């Protein structure tokens, strides 16, 4: 019977990721802001990108056709490694994002807990299947790079979306702002830039493509919606 390489590979990945997490100045800075109650959704996005990049680096340094049996990542290996590592990212990023949300609620005088979102099991399953179907891991290794960062960013996006919708349906007027970053943002991202008032929020505002560094921020507003409804889009320039 062939040796099960999964435990050793998973241990190496987790050790490298944990070391990077402990040594990250960005993570330390954000943790300090969380303690002071000054962290924002921009900080949560920075945190998610940092964790995504740390995990992608750990994958790159420890997974290759040379370290895997027959040069491929079989389903049982992919399932165990990705569920464990991406699940851990989800937990860490969710915890920070919910702290940000509850801090913003408190600043707005709202005694509300953050709405939670479940781990993206369907997304993880899709990644597992795609990787496991490739006969040579090196040909599919790219899926454990930028897509891992995007997966991590989407955790923040989905928590923001869930809280906006919860507060909006409760009669409040939360606002969402999407900001483009970079010297040459794509036309799709530029078309979504702006500030929106619930419920006039395009679904695509919460979406992103791989390597997208757009920021989506949130303001809980000033309480219940007044007669007349919500405003529409306010361009941000």
C-alpha cells in the first residue's frame, strides 16, 4: 500500500502559513486596530489578501508534481488539504470581519451582532474536483495561487453583503462603496465604482475576478429609512 503523503504535506503547509501569520506586520497592525475598535472593512480586506497570499505561498512551496504521488493531487489528497486550509482561512477572516462589523454597529449606536456566513463548501468542492481531474499537478497549480486570494477576499465581501441585506430589511439605510485600485483597473471594475444606498445595490458590487484588488466598504447609516425611500448611485469620481 502506498504511503499516505497527506498528513506530512498538510503539516508543512500549516506550519509555514502559521509562521507567516505570526511574522506579518500587516496582521499585527490590523490586530492592534481591532483591539482599539478602529478597524474598518478596508482593514478586513487587507487582512484577507494577506492570509490568501500567505496560504498561496505555502501551497507553492510545498506542493508540486515532485511531492505528490504519480505527480498528481488525487481527490482524497485535495479534499483533505483544501478543506482544512481554506476552512481555516474562512474561520480566521470571518472572525476579524465580524469584529469590524460589530465595531461599526457600535459606533452607529446599533446593538447588533454581525451576521455570519457559512464556509464556501461548494467553491472548495469545485476547486478540489478541478485539481483532482488534472493528471499533472504542475499544470493546475495556478488554481492554488490567485484563486486562493480571491476566495479569501470573498469571505469579507459575503459577510458585508449579508449584514447590509439584514440591516436593510430591518428598515435601515446602509451604504456600500466600491473603490477601484491600481493603475489600470478593468472596465468592469470601473463601471461598479461608486457609493450605493440599500436597496439600490447591484449584485455585482460584491463580486470580483482573480487578482481584483477593489475595496468594498460599508456604512451602517443613521437608523431607520425615512419616508421617500433610498437614494440611488452617488458617483465617487
